C-alpha cells in the first residue's frame, strides 16, 4: 500500500503541482484547501504524512498542527511557508510539527524534510551573521507571535505605525 500524504494549501496551482509530483513518485495523495477539509481528510484516511501551509485563507496552519497531531499522532507533519521565520519555525515545532520548510520547495526537498533529512545536524550552526533586514523580519515575527497575530498590538509593542508594520509583513522575508 502506498504511503498516504495529506497536502493542505489554499494555493490550488501549488497544490496541483505538488500532488502530481508526489503521485509520480508512488504516493497516495490527499488534498485540502482549508482547515475544515484537512480535518475531514485526516479523520477519514489517517495519512502517514502531512504537509501544511502556514497561511490558509483566513486561518493559520499553526493552529491546525495541534489538531492534526491529536487526530493522527503517528503522522509526520511538515510546516511549509512562503513567510519563513525563526519564530514561526519554533512555534510550529512546539505545536507538533516534525519539520519546517520555506517555499519555494520542490518535491524532493519536501520528501527529505518529511523523512527528517533536512533536520540540522546536532551542534552545526552557521557562522555567518544574519543581515539587518533578516534580523528585523525575525524580530517582527517574534513580537507578532507573542501578540497572537494581532497587528495593532504588535505595532504598539514595536512602537511602529500599524500601516508600516502591515507593509513590512506583506513583503517576503530577506533570503539568507
């Protein structure tokens, strides 16, 4: 029986490409475009692996992780996001994700992450410091996480105008 993978993403094009790539590699693929569909698929099919996007059309993939962990405790869960930050990576793992990967990611990268191949080796750290723009992004994400995603409260804590914060959050994080 092929391994079952549940893909949860509200981007239909990305979902279709990833689904096709996994099927070509012999996986049985289930898809969900939102949290309600994801819960239904998890209950009905008990997938072996789950790939969940951080941002799901008005919902948070972070909140879904704990529910999925309860519904399918043995499944490997990968958080996939186009808005990667250290704060969300830590939060995803705290909530039960086995791994975390930034978009864009190919099928092979996703499979390696699901198998645990992308987990950093113990004691291996980058010696290159983060850029100023990346440090700013990480700090904003940490404070946003501390305020449960509340933009106004985060802006007040950062002593920043709310619109300025919204513009910064709309941009993708700086690549390192």
